[in-house]
C-alpha cells in the first residue's frame, strides 16, 4: 500500500482515497483511545512474557 501511494505521487497522480469526502474518518479522541489500548495490550504482553521467563516474581 505504501509503495502504491508513493508511486502515485512520483507519477503525479492524486491520491483519490485522501480526497474522498464520503470516506469515514475517526475523531481524534478515538485515535488517542485506540493508541492507548494498543499500548496497554503490548505492556500487558511484556509483563506476562517477563513473568514467564523469570524464576522469581
């Protein structure tokens, strides 16, 4: 997808997805919430992996 985007820019073509007014957009607060949930999920995964590897808790 990234290659198509940059190829279109190099060819001078417009990115039609970015210009589509009917394309649904997430509010900024939703994006922040999704990033926070993703961060929490990776944090919990790291803690469980550390507990699984060590002999002492």
